[in-house]
């Protein structure tokens, strides 16, 4: 009888305090989650911009530049998908970003914009993000961000 009483007391304590503890628990990888969300959003929007740039290049009769923008857009969509998968693996629900209207200029200006976007990622966004998340030690996130960075 004493054993049953002890089990009931322990169960009662767990039933009362466990939800409180879980509600107060912090994510294991707060910087990683924040960074992955930001990169997911950025890569998703970049993919849409590059597809719009490809349409403009097609309309201006630059088929090779159109294919270049499609290739870059495809790369960005792969990066976004990888970040979304990592966030999902960490138990984070990810919603598709709201559409942001990109200013589409002529193809020459769009090429310059694309160069600026990519150099910003290569020189600042990815190195800074990796520096922030490395101390948390999520190897899958570090690897995915490194691959995205190296693929430019």
C-alpha cells in the first residue's frame, strides 16, 4: 500500500510540475533557430526575385541570362528547403514568407542587383551567421549553412 501511495504522490507531482517546467524550457538552439529562420526567409524571397529577373531577361531576349537567373533561383530554393527541413527537425513550424514585391529593372540592372545580393551573402551574412551558431554546436545546421555559403 505504501508503494502505491508513493507512486501516486510522484505521479501527482509530475502531473503538476512537468507542464510548468516544459512551458518554461528554452529552445536548445536559440541562435541556430533564429539564424535558420532568417536564412530561410531570405533564400525564399531571393528565389522569387531571381525568377522575376529571369522573366525580364527572357522578355528582353537574353536567353543565356534567363537560364543563369533560373539556375541561381534553383540554388536559392534548395537552400531554403534545407533550412526549412532543419527547422522542422528542431520542432519549429515554418510558414512560407509573405510575398514581397521586388523592383524589377532591366536585365543589366538586375544582374548588378544579383551580384550585390550574392556578395553580401558571401562576405557578411553567412560568415556572421556561422559565427553566431557555432557555439551551440548543431552540426547539421553548421554544415547546411556552410554548404549554402560555399555554393554562393
